[in-house]
């Protein structure tokens, strides 16, 4: 185990923001996902926001997240059809650069044992 119970960490840089996805274990042995957004302040320094999702709640979170993504994707398609292209992706700066592949992490809960 890594620093402060860290099991896995990755980051995604998008424009002026960086997102960190950290899988950790607390002192009680509970696993959780810590999502941190870090962005530059106009006055200097960074502003950080954090969301913590315990493994036991991931399934419910993903249900709401998936529903929200469907609505978002539909709204984007409708805007594009109406002539509002939205933000365009930045041009590649170096030959051979490829855009980051999207990833979906699925955490499966172990079935709870039934008590007699």
C-alpha cells in the first residue's frame, strides 16, 4: 500500500483543470474512491474540490452518473443539430499525439453473506 492508504492513482489534465482519481483504504479497511479537481486560481495558487465515494455506494453513484451522462449526451446532440457546435477539441500539437482514451472503471461489490 502506498502513501496514506493509496492503492491506485491516475490523473487527467483537461484545459486549466486537472482531475485526480485515487483509490484508497482508510484505517478501518474501507475502500473508497477520492476524486479531486484542481484548477488554477486567477490570483495564483490552486483551488481544489474533492468527492469521496465509498465502495459500498459506488453502484448507486454510477446509476445516477449514467443517467446524467445520457441526458448530457442527448442535449449535446440536440445542440449540434440546432447549429450550436459547442466547444471544439483542441488541435493536436505534436505529430503522433493521440487523444486520451476514455476509461470506465467498474467496481463490483462482493455479495453479502446471508445470516441465519
